[in-house]
C-alpha cells in the first residue's frame, strides 16, 4: 500500500503550524518513515505500530538528547532537530525534523580507490572524536553499557534467534560455520577488558553522507542507537563488511585511539555476524529479497571474500 504523503503533510501542519509545506516527498527509511519537505528539511516519523518500534518512537527522544549533547564535539555535521513534537491527534508519536545535509549515502557512491581511502580517513577521524567524548560529561541517559556484558548478551540472544528461525534455511555446513562464528564472537569478549566509549551503533554506509562535488564526507546521520553498545569495534564492523579491508585499514590508520589485536578480531567477527540481522529481518517479514541478499553475504563470508557486502539497499519502511 503506497505511503499517503497527504496524511503526513497534515500531520506536519498540525504539529508545526509555523511550517508552510509546499512540497513533501517520501524517501523511504528503516525504523522511521523519512520525508524530504520543501527540498530543504528531513522529517522522521516512527511507524507507531506499537510492535516494530519500541516505546512508540522513544528513540527519537533519545536521538534529540544525543544531537543536543554531542554535535559541538564532532568534526563532521550531524543532524540537529530544528523541529520536534511529541505528536498530535493525527499521529500520537514523536515527529522530528532537521535541515537537509548535503551529499548522498556513501553506499550509493562508487568512488575511485584513492577517493574512497580519503573518505575512510575522514571517517576514522570522525570516530576518533566520537569515541573520545568524555563519558563523565554525558548525561546518565547516554552512558554506554559494559561492552563485555553487552557484547556477550547480544551475541547469545542473536544466536538463539538464528538457531530458531534461520537454521531451517541453512544446510549442515552453514549451520556448523555459523555456530563456530558465534562461539568465537562470544569468546572474543572475554579476551580483554574493553573500556566503554560512546558509539554510533549503526555505522554503515547508508548513514554516512558523501558530497561528490566536494570530494569529502559531508555528514553522519541516524544516531538512534548511539551510546547503547559501548564497544568501539561496533562502529568499524560494517565498514569492513561493506567496503573491505583496505577501506577499514585507512579508517583505522586515521583513528587516534589504541586498536588491539583483539579489537581487530572483534571487528572481523562482527562484520560476519551482522549479516544474520538482515537474514532474520527477511524471515520475520517474509521478504525473499533480504533473505537472498543475506544468503549471498553468508556465502561470501564463509569464503572470506572481501568485501562481504551490505544490507540490501531497499527501504524497509514503505510496507510497515
């Protein structure tokens, strides 16, 4: 069923009477439906279905706290919500809007090698600043958890779901490889004491903006999981999976914090492990596009191909 943009325009005009909406266009999205308004503003609406979105869009309140707190501390632009509403009678969930940042997603840019490596270095510098934020200066709501406890709990929970839902689709060799991968991932969190840092948490190419005219990374978006994981490896694993080993090396080369051998191992294991999130999503919504893409990534991961590949570049928001 197509998204009714007229409904969302009415919601905006009700929540923000000072905003004159002359044009609204649906862009897609994941946890939110995302619209561009007047070709200059991005608005995010949680699905508000009471099931897919925890606490009916409470993550937007979390994002606002993140942006208000950390934006001045970072070397690249991130969204700052100019518009924020708790909702209205038409839509009793948060609605948030920020000024459009230049560029397009890095995943959509086929960059020449040297240009890609320069972008990777910019990303490494950004993550240096993000991970260097003083935790003592953060409000209690943004304090990251213990990476060891969180990492192990996440691995075990994900593996439980993979066994229950995905194993029926996998052959015996794939099941054995997957079991070994999750065991190694669990073990890796016991090999060193990980000092928690403030992480983005969903740091892949879809959330990194690149301005081709400027030849540079132009912004970072979607901080809804920021501060919730604590392990710096979390913010590098999708770079390895999506862009490959040379890209990761360039990012880590510009990263100013210590990178241990164990952290590098966690990055590698997480880059393989995250493909199962897409596989589970495809199974849960019964969409073979995501299942097939995740299976392709699994095949590449088992062969140690470089890169493994990204989540399918298709909006997960339109049909929710």
